[in-house]
C-alpha cells in the first residue's frame, strides 16, 4: 500500500547513484531534483510541482538514480512501489498519454544532441536524408534494403529532380537482391512467438488484421520518413540502424514482444532510425488513429512502452556520455565500461572481461573512424591491457579502463 512520507527542510529523499525503486508523488511542499549536464558538467535543477511524479525512469528501468531529490521546505510525498505505480498508471488515460509524450520528447532531445556530435551536416532534410540512407545501404551492398528505401523514396517524392538516378539505383539493387536470393537458401523461419503473458492478448484472432510479414533484409520503416504507424514484434528480430555521415550504424536488435516506431506516433516527427527485418519477421502494425484506443484499452501495453522509453533514454544517455569525452583513448575505455555495465559478470571480483565485439563495433560506440579506433586499440594491446580476437575482445582488467576514464576525463575538464 502507498506510504505517506514526511520530509523536513534540507533533507534528501534520494541521491544520484542510489538504487531505489520507489516512485514518488509530491503532495505538499517543495522538492527539487538536481542532475549533472553530460556536456557541460554543470548542475541542472528542476522543481517538482504538487501532484507530479518523480523518480519514475530509474524505478521502472531498474537503473541507478540520475538525480538527487532535495527537500526545500517541509514536504509530504506519497511513496509507491513499482507495482503500486503500475496500478495507478494503468487506470488513468490522461496520465498515460502525458508520460508517454514527456518521455518521447526526452528521448528525441537526446537523439538530437547525439546527432550534433556524430553528424556534422545538421541541415539535412527528410528528402535528402532518405536518399542518404538508400545510398548507404547500396554502398554496403545490402541490396534488398537499398531497393526498399529507393522504392519508398520514389513513392514519397515522385517528382524529385533526381528520380531517374534513384530509379536506376533501385533497378540495380533490386536485380542484385533477386540474384542473391536465388543463389542462397533463404531463411524463412521465424523465432517462436513471445511467451510474455502480458502480450498473450495479441494472439487473439481479432488482431489478425493487423499482422504483417517481412522477409529477411526487408525495410519496415525508413529513417527521415513521416511516421504514421508503430509495430509490435511477434516473431523474428528487427535491426535498428541510423545513417551517420553516409554510413548506416547499428543501434539495436529488437526481439519478440518489443515495440518500435512509437516515437513518431507520439510527437508527429520523422522517423529517427531505419528498422529492417534481421530475420523473417511477423509483427502487428498499428496506426495513429487506433494508438490511444489500443494502449488505454490494454494498460499493460502502455506500461511496456513506458518501460521501453525508460531503457532507451538511459541507454542513449550512457552512449552520449561516451561521445562527449575528448580524449580518444578514454572514450574507447568508456565503451568497455559501458559494455561491462550492460553485461555484469557473475563474479563481481573477477576483473577479466570478454566482450563479443569487433574493433569496428567499438569505433561505432565511440563515434570515431575505424582507423582511429585501430590506432587506439593498438596502444591498449602494446600496454597489455587488452587482447583482440576475430570476433571478441579481452579486457585483462576492467578496473584499468575505469581508471583511464576517470583520470583522462578529469584532465580535459
């Protein structure tokens, strides 16, 4: 049952870094939350209004607090467990939509800051952006995906000045995709349907009309295009990629039971990434018109989307923290620290780590070129701090990586 908590002026409800899975509602008084700006390292303060929730993201996402909550005047708060919050959240349509839009906007802002660091051309528009995605797939010889984006481009911009060049790219990519498909045994299998009991409702016949199937390599949504639908994966896996400086970079792999495309539904903005079928995929497609009806009629779905935003906001902030580090060796060291946080060892005292990543993937996380990454990795190898294999990298002592990050970032502040 929710607890009424009384706090005196100057007390701390929780500190940044705490693992505290409570959600609070300010009932009376004044509370401020203070965090540290990742770019400037300066404090950022936000005052909580009476009736507002705070502590939601870290509680739902099960990660450490990102801010400190300080009481400015004698205050009263309602403290809820995650389960109690879920119960209140699921029965309040207005609250559902408000929180989803707030979290969607927060994630969009982090994406924008990340782009400002990774992509020097900030003037790119939706039309030229879609073309750059198609060209990146074409350059990577990902023929099926290149053909799909070209076709999407031609449908959206039928009078474009470069339509003949795009049509030629489509014809070439499509022919090569078909030739490749004939020379290979296509994997048409899908992974088993998710067994998440909260999603069992979507196995009912009433949802069959929303079902869509995609072949391996087929593009489901394209970065930069307008968003008018979102998806729930039933079987298979979906790859999220983002076009950065003319190259498509992997962002994530989504599995059955996960959503994608929901950001564009909530804030009427262009797609922030390209989503393609990594394997044969079956998913449910929902449009903007039935979005609110869907999530308010199925509160568990709304809650799952909210938890997804919490995770993506945290993950994106963690990556952004790497990108603002000036020292390249410290930046790469922090990539290993991030990977360690994502997959903690069974024995915390064991400082030896194996990460199933390549030099190219480390460079992607660090936001630097392959040559820069290779040079910095070579220095680590020479110092006997890491060993590089074909498909994985060994970090001999993860504490060394943390020490490099702490000392070198401090020097450059």
